[in-house]
C-alpha cells in the first residue's frame, strides 16, 4: 500500500513544473526531477531554451540535504556543463564550485567522487577558471581541512586531465603558499602534489612564484621535481568541448584544411602560463633613472643619447633590468624606444652599446610576445640583420639572440620579413649572409609559423644562394632547402630540384632522408611513452568500491614481448615445457613442432 502511494506521489508530482518538483518535501520526487532534467538535456540541441530556464536551479540541487538527491543533482549539473552553451555554463560555474566545496566534500565517498567529476565536467564545458575560482574562494580557506584537501585534490585532477590552459592558474599559484604552510598534513601533501603537477606543465618558474614558503619546503619540492623530471611537452588526457569540436571538424574536412601539405607547426600564440608581473612600458620608462657613480641620476633618454659610451650602455642595461621577468599587455611606450634602438644599431660604433641595444630588443620580445606591432618589429629586424656583418663575437651573439627571441615569441613571422631576408642574402659580406642563413634555419626548425604562403619565394631565394661564391653560404642554403623539402614533401618541392645540379640535388635528398629517419625514431619513442602512460593509467584505475583493479597488471606486456627473440621467449616458457629442446623453437629452425609453437603463442 505504501509502495502504491509512493508511486502515485511520483506520478502526480511529475505533472508539476521542474522548479516545484526540486523544492518538494519528498526526496524521491526531487531525485526523479534531477533524472528528468538529464533526459531533457540529452534530447534537445545546445541552443534550446531549457538550458536558460533551468540555469538558476543547478547550484541549488547540488546543495540538497539528502545525499541521494545531491548525488543525482551532481550528475545533472555535470550534464548541464557538458551540453549547455558556454556562456551559461560560465555564468553558474562559480556558484556550483562553491556548492561542491561546501556540501559534497564532507559527504559520502560516492558523493565526493561525483563532486570531482562534476568539477571536471565544468572544465570540459570551458568554465574551468570559473569553477576553480569557486573552489578556491570556499574550499582553500575552509576551516575544515578535509574540505580544503579535497578541493586542492580536485584542482590538481583538473590540471592533470585538461592542462593548465583550461584552469585559472594565476589564482591557484597565489593560493599555494598558504596551502603549503597549512597546519594540516593532508592539506600540505595535497598542495605539494598540486605544485608538482603545475611544475610539470610550466616548469621551474612555479617555484619562483611561491612567495613566503619556507626554504625547507621549497627545497623539498625542487628535489621531488628533480626525481621526476619532465619528459617532453606534457599532454592533456582529455580535450575541452571547443577543442574536441575543432578536432572533429578538422578530421572530417581532411586534406582540405591543409592544402599546402605542410607538417605541423606550433600554433600557440603565447606561453601556456605567464606568471610574470604585468607592466605598462610607458609608465616603466617614465620612472626609470640611470645613475653612474655619484653623478646626478639621468632619465633613460638622456642616458642612451649621452656622448659617453658607458652612459649609453648603462641606460640600455637599466631598461633590460626593468623588463626582466615582466610581461606587457599592450605596446604603449614602444614608439619611443624602438627608433632609438634602431639608431644605435645602425650608427653607434661601440660594440658594448650595440650589444646592449640587441639585448633590449630581446627583452621587449619576451615581454610583448605577439603583441609587438608588425611594422615596428620589421624595422627592428632589418636593423638587427644589417649588423650581422660584424666580426665581433659579442655583437654577433647578442644580435642572434635578439633575432631568435623576436621569432620564437611570435613578434614576427618569416612572411613578414621576406624582403629583408632577400636583401640580406644579397649582401656583399659573406659573414652577413652566413649568419642570416643560420638564423633562417633556426626559425624553420622552431616551426613557430607556417611558411606555406611564401614557399615558392623562399625556395627561389635559397636557390640563388646555392650559387654564392662562398662555400659556407652554399652549404647553409642547401641545409635550409632540405628542411623545406622535408617539411612540405616531394609533391610541393620536386619541381624546384630541376634547377639544381645533380650533386646538390643528391645532397638535399640525402639530408631529407636523414630527417625522415630521425623523425620516425622520435615518433616511435613518443608512441612508446604514450603506451607506458596508458598502461600506468590502467593500473591506477579504481572500481566503484575504490579498490585498484589488480587484474590489469596481469595482462602481458605486448610491447616488451614484441622486442624479444623467439629464443628468449622459449627460455621464458621453459617451465611450462620441461625437457623441450630450446633449439627447436628457434626462428631459424624449420623443424620446430607446429603444435608446440602454437601452444606457446596461446599461453602468451
């Protein structure tokens, strides 16, 4: 009878609006409402009005006092984050993060686990920074250490799963010192784990941002990082929603997205995380003073235009110091400094001053990244290339460092300075041409930008350099051509080989083959690393009861088996076949009993 009345209750309640059902006094009505919301989200497209209509309900259901309803509510919130429009997901993410920290991380283990999954769902839905901020505001400062440790662990899992670009790293880093010095051991351990995960993504720069952390703690973190050094560029375990959609679009369009056939190049416009202090160059220059000895301080303009070279050098050094570990959001103030740098590079006779101007150029590139105005950067690159004719090693190294910084930080692309390159490779001084070709090769190897639109022009410029009187110029031109031919493939580059003699053609093809071999070796190594990581993740997978799946460790290591000889395999199988002659199992022996070999294969 009670079951019948409960069924009637649920049936009658199903006719009520969702908001009323979620506020019903009977918990099963609220649980059923959460399940119905998930069904509704799965049925409608992203632009459906249902997402806007239920927006305010999502944080409330996470706070439900009934554990079963809360669990259902977390599932509803996670599905909302995955399917709703990005703007709506970001709107409720902070409130949901706070609700998860306050209500779920003190509940049942299954609810705590579901809370972490919901946080990851919001990160997937492009609201990582917002949901993490909610966890930080409530969880990181909670008086309950269990909540704090759980929130830190959830943030660590978000970084590990989706990478640093998907979460608000700046706010996380600011919170780390207090967590690392927390009075609770579990919180400190969780904070150390999070710090090491961030170090895996952004490098040792994380340690310089931990202001107020005791030296012993900092040393411990650095030692732990050294014990587990980074192996290549870290890769996110999962893609966010927008990246997933872009990848799907790219895979369906196929070759149409890459008409030039160019190998992959780095499309990141800025570093993964910039922990540096943000400054405005114009304000920085206004307050900059240069002091030499006991003389009256000068402003930077008076210093770099002074008649004495040591004043000019000191002025440039002061600018470099002011830009150290700084980033600039805009190029305000750049118009006052670039013309003076170009004047020094073209007219100043002192090598220390010229090297100082090159170092300032590099510092500006590191601070601005791709926000460096193209016109100003082209002019600066032209002046720098013009100074590559210098014989002094100090000047050459400073100029090369500045050119590398401007290209590496995407202030300029090769297509922007094609005319400057062509002009530099027609210079009368072999030294200038040699250094220019060396820089060009470093640019091509970095693959910071595509050169598909200038491929023909670039090859023609290099073909001309192949006829240069200087042997080193010719050799470097061939090296650059080989890089382009490897990068674009035979179809795009074969027509240009006809313009070279057989000796140079053979040399280019030889270099291309060497590049292919080394590239394939690197690919195999990367696949092996991926396999190892996948196996590690499988071994660490836990079942619903929270116990490790021991069965995964019993699976034979197929990668290792493929790399051993049949003799070695036979030796490993000898305990199963006592009295069997090992030579019978040799790969070279045709007399090996077929049944025995089949048995070994079955066992393995």
